[in-house]
């Protein structure tokens, strides 16, 4: 039995090609959704045409504050422990698959180990080697590594980072995001909003805890985005938590009144990728965006001090460092940061992962019989 524990949009995006590969092989999986993110999850399922249904743990709204996130974490963890059979069934031999560096990955890994299951970690081995950047993801990864039995790593560098851990390493060659991007860019239906079609623009997407929950840092980032908008009009994508903090800090009105910044709600993955494919550049704090934009060949200013990902380093991506000098250097070198697309339809990491898990699950079933 294979159980997949997911909770955020980014996790669903990166695991969607894996789930679809399971579906194409008619392999039944147990999908568990923690509810860490809730908004537009149904849109993502529709975008990727995922037929499998999720067993949801938390039915409350998406947490946009620290205390709400803590309450969700405790509730979700307790529900998965207390009602184990409701979510994982009665099979004693299972592989619990978690993804990335979110709190949902942490919950899935710990609960899987407590229940005596094998834990497989997709997108394993990434490190920034700085505990506080990004926070809390770097800490989360270090904990998840300790509970992992099978690590699916997106390349040799990630594999090497796990040498001291007692686990089995599988090199998937690249990140499953390449499969997700391929599906999005080859979707039959074009989903770019008419309001921004054929318009020269850049994109800003800021949502990380360390950037939006502290007013001083958030104001600094917004000032830099306004400076960048003087160079190129910016479409600012509002994540629910970002929108909530803008309102709480009284910063929304200033952005709404800017003639160079357009505020849009977070959108479905296909629409977002097709929007990214037309943008001049992107200012973001998202690691997944860093990867996507590398494969799309788009200049990226990563609003952090460190990154755990190697995609884009020395090519499409520059670290923002929260300062004007870095922004200006970035804008002055946009032409040098542009690259050709690197989206290919072969060497799928998702197919490799599913083949590996299928083999392990089949072997475990024979042993239990």
C-alpha cells in the first residue's frame, strides 16, 4: 500500500505528475490531504485532471496567521494518530510518501514512522546550510531526513547532502517540477487572463513566513517591488496569507493606488505557468518559483539571503538580499539572465519515482503474503 501525504499547493503541483503516473498504471494509492492550503486546491486537481480523491484531515479554512497554523498542526497530527485506520487503513506494510520541506511533510514523516511504515521523501537532500534562511523550512528538512527511509533526490548534489543519514538514496536526475511544467505548458486550454495578454509586464509573488509576518521586512520588500515597477509594470500575485498581512499592516491601499502595480488573486497552476512564460522577469521568495523560472529561462530575483536549490544559480537567478543594490544589479543585467526554455518531455523523474515505489510495494506485498 502506498499513501501520499500532501497539504500545500506547491506539494500538489510537484506531486501531480507522480499521482497521474500512478493513475496511468492503474495503481491504487491512498491520498491524504492535510489542508495546510485549501484555496484553489480544487482548481489544481482540475488543471492536472487528477481523478483520484483525497481523504481530508482538516476541514477548517486555510491558516493565514501563526496561531492558526499552530492549531492546524496540532489538530492534523492528532487526527492522523488517533484515527490511524480511517486514513491509512489496516495494511501493516505501507510506504508513506511525503514531499519537500513543509509542515505537512513533517507531519506525514513522523506519523508514518510512528505507525511503523516506510517513509519515502520526494525532493529530498536540498539544503541551504543556514538554519534561519529559509525558516522554518531548513529545520523541517533536517527533521524529515531523520524519519526518511527512501530519499528521492533531484540530482547528485542533493544525494551527496544525505551521505551521513541512515537512508537509501535514489537519484531522480531532476525535480518533478519539470513534469508539472511540461503538462502545464502543453495544456490544450490557454488560461492567461485577457487583461494581461500581449502586455509587457513583470511578476511579483511574496508569501514566505519570514517575509510577510514581520512588518519591517515586508515594507522593505514592497518598497523594492515599487522600485522595480518603475522599470516594468508589475503583476502582484496575492497569496491568502500575503493578502491578510497587507490588510493587517495597513499596506494594501498603497499598492492598490499604484498605477504600475496590478493586484491579482492567486490563480490555477496552468494559468500561472502560462503567465510566467510571458513575463519579463519575476521577483519572488518561492523556491518552487526559482526552479520553474530556471526551466522557463526567466530572470528571477529571489527575495531571500540563501536558497536550498541549485536551479538558476549562476544563470537565471540572483539572490535579492533585501537591498536596493541587488535589485539594481538585477535590473541592469536582465538580458544576461535570460535563457532558452529547458522543458523536455523525456527523462521524467515522476516515472522513475513511480517505478521505484511500485517495485518496493510489490515486493512488500509478496513478503507479507
